[in-house]
């Protein structure tokens, strides 16, 4: 729809999407809409398309507005004050004020809320109000972004009180205007649509102009480039939310409420972001600039540093991570790549830190990136952990903040257009300070009007506003670099000379900390760990005051997914599955109070193909003599089974309680109905007695009443019979509930027995003097192995890999042949003593001797299903055992 058409369209539209649990939520929602609601309402609910839907009939009983079922006939005209119910088995679009039924769209649930919202946003623009209620999945996330880009309003049900919070939680925070309780949504829509009549910008003394000037002064953002109609409409929305009808009263409210100023600024700003936004620009970066930066970084210790200013929900910094990972390929683990991502919106940063995006948001991402760098999860994708570790998110106000040093590229797209010229220059000075040491690149948005100074930057690409830094400013504040120093927001901007001195001090401190060698006592601590803590069933990690990992045992590395340990690894960012804030607060409190802090049932981030895991963490300070800084011991215990069992029991108990409550409520309703019928019967009997007293005068009338009384009695008997049947059904349900309770107890006993058996088998395998590995299937994939094999293979993640691939780097002649023969001929094979060169983790290989016994294993039908390899290290001069063929 053209812009002119949008301007001429003064009507409004409300579109509501929901999924699981949506029938009850929609019923409550329509009951809150008044009879004079000034806009049409379109409802889309995911229901079973194979079963007839009674949604329209259910809503008619609760709604004060007429309910219209959308049919297969001609497109339905949308009329204000009516509720339109979309069918469950068809997709629906909205164009030019009409509802159209569409065919099937592969891969979408029906009806698609995304499709409905995106088409409505194209037609209605700023006059569209999107509401997302309870439901599972992420349908509606991409459509809500389209609504926000078009200037519409997005409202979600409070996820904390929604029966199924997945749908409202899947929306990026930058796309959400209001988070409300279900009962509050209808009244707010009414206030937003009826709105407030605001004055225009015709006079200099206009109160609306004064209000806008005040907001500009408070936020340091220049809104003069906005269209007056857009400004007035969004101010009217904030006035409706606060139930203020006078522009002068709202101006006074802003002056006394700083939080409302921030909310109004958010309403003005539309954060447009996405993966590979402006694909041609990123194609230029990938083909032309990034290879140059990688070559320069290779000459400077394999280091690359980026800064994404105004990163919103994180799509842009993750895009740079994808490009760098793609270009470096197998070299990536050898590089230090850091991408600093900053934004003023803390909610958007929390969303970005999750690294989880709904499937609909990634629909334009190239399949190659989606396949290699994302892990599928429920209703969406998690970005790969290796890429997530590159990105460091932090809250920062560019107009009051300080820069990151030694940056290869700064990206700040379409953000400077909101700032005044003096603030634009200040921010450009910050960027110049970050880039001048590396002669790095500045990537601005194509809509930016700010032009960096020719003495500081040279133009690389005029179309995409890409510049190269030639020199830096005289003095600009610096910021801590390493991820163990969190990004801070500076709320004052002092004189340049004092800032420069502070920058030099910070950089000197940072370089001194990074160059700090480990004391001899710490080296001895690592040796002690290798000897005493290696086989401890509890994970142990020792860190210093700067969160650096001093040492850790194998149990800790296995539980936390830590691979090789170096002196530069940061515990908080190496173990990405842990909740960052809680763990960091625990460590800081331990060092500060010299006590012990325990974090029970900490959830680790799940990876592809692996269920969620839980651990108990305990932090304790350890003071060693002659060591400059305190050390902390982190104890890790696996609590996955305990937490999962506890949650399963809680879920079963909750289901049972809910079932009992529902049965009790039904019984109470039936009892109430029976009482009402009994009362009606008593009233009818009293009326019959009164009629009999006047029999002589009203004989004919009395006969009619007697007949009526007999009919009512028959009806009462039928109702009593129904009540008895319902009571019998209730008793059957109670019996079923008792049986379920007994079955639950049996399952709990069986679960405990299984746990005991597993522990017994695990102890047998771990206590075996052999190295044991189990291979499954014709491909002989690694299924399980004991700790001895884990040490031999340097704790590599090998489960699910073919054994030829696992032993490809270890010289074992004839070993593969013996394994294959044992599987194919269903016969045990034993190799002679074999000389093998095993990597020792320092880039060298150590010569050892092994004897391998390969035994086939069978399934329930007696067929060969895999093999077990028993490996014994024989480094002495014993006689080689004979080979069994």
C-alpha cells in the first residue's frame, strides 16, 4: 500500500494472535471491550484443523460486540465495533480493509499470525495494534517486527502470568511497546484508539513544540527530522497510557517524572535491526575489508576486535561473528576475536545475551550459516557457543560513555541521525580514538547525515558510508578491554586532559594485569591438582581475583565443558552455560566477605542433542602465602538427576492437584444446580397449593396449572437422573485418580532402582583396570567410554563419532582391521602388543604400548550390534600375548 494511501486511511485495526490456552484468554479479552469500541478486532487462534471449532460460539457468550465468523465466500469488509474470528484451517491476510482467506503456506502453523500481522502492517501502518496472548512456539515474532517497523503498536500479555508464555516471550524487546495483564489490554486499546487531539506545530509558542524541545534537551537526541504526524501520534499514545488528556498536563508530568521521558524517547525511536541487514553492504565487507583486517590481525598476534554501537537485540554483532568464523574456518580457535556490543536498552541486551532467535526471525539468513553456526531448539535456534563467546554485551550511553581501544572496525548504523551536531562530533571522536591505533574502519548506516572529518577519516565506500581512520583525537577516554572487566556506563564527561591521564592509567593497569606471570606457588598448585584432584568426583576450579582460571580437575572440565586451560582464560566467559550475573556476584561476594557462597541447582545452557544439566556451585576463598592476590576455589557437583526428578515429581503433583480442583469445581457447580432445581420444585409445589384453594372459582385455570406442574415434575426427575449419572461419573474419575496415584508411586520406586543399577554399572566400569570403549551399530560409532580412554584421547568430545575418525591422529596399525573383523565375523579379536605414538597435549607424541581385546556385543535377538574394546597399557617387557583370530 502506498504512503499516500496510508495517510488517507484514518481507520484503526486490532489483530490478536494466540495459541495454547488461548480460548480462555480470548474470552477474557473480548469481555473487556466496551460496546462502543471504535475499531474492528481480528482474532487468530491455533486450533486443531481436523476438529470443528466452537471458538465463535464461546466468544459470543462473553463479548459485548457482535462476533463474525470469517467464511470462504467473498472477502469480508472490516467494520468497527465487530470481532472477526479466523478459521482454524486456513491462512488469512488483510488488504485494503478486507479479510482474505488464503491457501496453505508450507512450514507455518495455521492460521499464521506472522502472515496476518505482516499484511495488516502493510495496509494499516501506524493505525495497527497487534496483541500477542498466551501460546507455545514463536509464531507472531516476525510479524510483530513488521508492525513495529510500520509504526504500529505491539502489546503482549505478561509472560509471568500467561498460561503458556512462549509466544509473548519470543518477541524481541525492541518490538514490544507494552507488557500488560490480560484484563488491562482491552481498556488500554480503547484509550489508545480514541486518543487525544493534539495541537499542530504552527506557532512558536505551541505547547507541543515546547514539550518536544524539553525532551530533546533531556535525551540529547534531535527529533526535528521526524514527521509532525508521527511525533503527535506517539505522544498521544503515551498520554493515553498515562490517562492524561491535556498536552500542558503531560508536559508537567514529564518534568516531574524522568522515567516517562525515557518511555517517550523509546516510543519515538524505532530500532531496525536484523541479520545481514543491507546484504550488499555485508557482501562488500566480506569480500573486500574483512580479508584485509584478517591479514593485518595475523601480523599482530592473530587478534581481531570489533565494536557494535547501538546493537539492539544483537543481530548485527552476531552477523560479524558469522562472517569472521566463515572466513577464518579451521583457524578460528587460534585467534582472539572480541566483538564489543553496546546499547542503552538493558532489556534488548538481555535478549541478545540469550543468543536465541525464533525461526521466523532467521528466515532470510543464508542456509549455510543456519546449518553451521546455529543449533536448533524448541521453536527457534541458539547461536553456536563458539560464536557467542566472541561477543561481549554491555550497557552504554554513547553520548556519555568511553571507547574501547585498538578496535579493527566500529559499526554504528543509523544512530547518529538522532543526535545534535556537537554530540555527533563527540561520538565520532570516540570512534576515532578506538580506531586510530589500527587504522581501522567505521561503518555507518546509509541514512546517516553525519560526515567524519577528512583529516581523521577517508572514504572507502560512499554508498554504504564506510570510512577508514587516519588519525585519532588529542585525548579521548579509554575503557577496560578484557571481558573480565565489565563495560561501565560513565555518567559525566570531564575535561579532556584529565580523561587522557585516566585513559593512560587504565591501559597501563590492564597491560600489567594481562602480563602478570603465575607465582611459583600457583604452579605448584597446578601440579598438586594433577596428582590429587584428578580422580575426585567433585569438580574443582581455582581462580584468581580477576576471574582467571589457575587450575581445574577433569571432573570440573567435564561438567562445565572446559577444554584446554591457559593462563589467559576467564572463568566467567569460558563457561558460557552459567548465569553470568549470579556467578559473578557470588565470586565477588566471596572475595569481598572472605566467606563461602553456595548456588544450588544452577542451570547450564543446553547444547544441540544434549538435555539441560544442573550443578551445585560453592565459592570459597583460599589465601596462600607469598601470593599477591587471593584465590577462590569453586566446587562443582552434578545435580542433574536430582533436579530432574524433583521437577518431574512437582509436575505430576501439579497435574494431580489441578485435576482434583477441576473435579471439585465441577461437583460444586452440579450441587449448586441441583439445589436451584430443588428450590424451583418447592416454589412450584407452594404455587400448586395456592391454586387448589381457589379451585371453585378458577377450575379451568387450575386444570392448566396442574398439567404444567406435572410436566415440571417430570423435568425435575430427568434432571435428578442426570445428576445421579454425573455423580457416578465423578466417582469413576476419583477411582481413576487413585489408580494414577498408585501408578506414580510404582514409577518412583522403579526410577530409584534404575538409578541404583546405573551407579553400580558405572562403578564397575570405572574401577576396571582396562580402558573400555563401547562402539555401536554398523558404523561403529562411539557410544560410551571410561575415564581412562577420556585421558588417552585428551577429553575430546567423541561420542557419536566413528571410531576411525576418533583414532585418526593416533598411529595404531592393524587396530582398525581387528575391530572390523570382530564385528563382521562375530568373533573376539586380540591384538599383539602395539607400539602407539600418543599426543601428550604439548604438541609432542609419546611412545606407549597397548594390547587391545575386541569383543562383539549382541542385541535382544542375538545379532551383532557393536563391539567392546578392552585396552591394556603394557609398557613393561612382558611377553606379548598371542593374537586370537
